[in-house]
C-alpha cells in the first residue's frame, strides 16, 4: 500500500454511500420502475448529477421545461458528485447519470452493466491548480488535497508533469467542501478543483497556478445508463440526450442564462458560474476511438494505483456511435 492510498478519504466514501442509501429510501420502488410514470405519459427518467457549473445545460433544460416540451418526464437527482451519480444508477435510484470519464471508469469495473452513451461537455480549463500562500514552485509541494476520480488523476499528472514523484507527496482525499479549509489551515500545500472551490481557495489565501489543460489533462463528461434499463429504452434515452444537446447549444450561446438556471436549480452563485461556463466546451457528440484511447490512459493509471483490479471492457461499456444513431 502506497503512502497516497493510506490517505484515501474514508469520510467522503462513507458520505457517498449514505447519500446513495438516502436516495434509495426517498425515491422508493417507483423510481426504479422505468415503465412507471408520474402522469400516465412518458416513463419517468431520473438523472443523477453533481452540483457545479458543468451541469448547467441540465439545469437550464429543467428550468425551461425543455424535457416536458419534448414529451419527457425527467427529474434531476442532485448528489454530492464524483462516483455518487453513477452509483445511483447502479442502485436503481436513477436511470441515467452525468459523470466524468475518470470517475465513470472505476464504476464500470465494479458494475459492468454501466454504459457511456456519449459526451455532453469537456474542458481542460475548468479545473484549476490552487497553491497556498508561500508556495511559488511545484517543487515546494509536500502535500495536496484531492477529490476522487478526475481530481486524483489530475493531481498525479500535475506532479508527473513537473518531474515530482507522487509517492513523495502526501495526497489527502476529501470532499470539495473540505479542501479549501484544509488549505487555509496549512494541512495541504495545494489542490486541483473547480469553482466555487477555486474561489474559496483564493479567499483562503491561496493563488491560482494554472489549469489542467496546461499539463495535458482534459476531462469529458458522459451520460451513463445501466444496460438492463437501456436495452428497453434506447429511444427514450436518445430523446433525453437530444434535449441535453439542445441545452448545450443554448448555454454556449447564452452563458448568463445557464448561470441563472444553475442558481435557481442548485443555488450556485451566478457570477462565478457564468465565468466557469465560459471555460467549458458544451457540445454533445458520439464517443470515438480517441475517447477509448483517453479512457485506456486513465484506466492504466487507476490500475497502477491499485484503485481498480482490472480494466473495463472498453468495446462493451463505451457505446461508440450510439449518440449518432439515437440522439444525433
């Protein structure tokens, strides 16, 4: 067991598990029944997602009734983020989820029924490197805070890019909400996160030292579904993705509208969200061979860290061309 693995965030993992259990209790059996409806029309589709600017198209679609106008009954299920969204699909408390590639891949190992349908946004600028006051060079870093998935992968890539052995740095996994406080207390020298946690880190005395794209890390957000549900609901899932694609176009055209929707739906600050939206490419598309190559690189990292025991079956879990057939 490496030094980094010993510092894994057990409290965050426990919170995620609790959230999934709470979702299962609150939503009940009706949420897992894809043929059930709220009003005798379209089956209810629950989409699990986190709470930050990257989900602005989904917030906008909900705010403007875009799903209803398309004849759909869609409900957004907000969770902590990270693996919790995909875990909600696995638990049956949601039919679809929005997850970053680096977060989804480990879940696909533990639940091979998960399927990535396509990409709805990507960015190499949203996640920023925040260093505490007095840290002027990566070489000074002795400890970093990190979230699971994309955060841990980006942290290792950042250190590798600067020629630093990750095993020489204490990496403490925690929730986004806790990490700026850890920086303020001096428990960590830096972290890689998205807003509002970047801004909170600056308010805590830190400074921005770059973005993930500066060292070659670009995340992709996928829409996921469980194969057991998907095989009987291909057309329905395609209609949902079409609405998300349209919302992508609207957010790109009017970032302020996306920020207002995020504020209304998830209480996110308007100014900071609008700024973050400008750093994201909101475009829905099919998965390609380039996405498979990127996924292999991420999975190789997870294997090397012993965070997964095997690689997912890429040709099975990544549905290349599905978007073009069902949502394009």
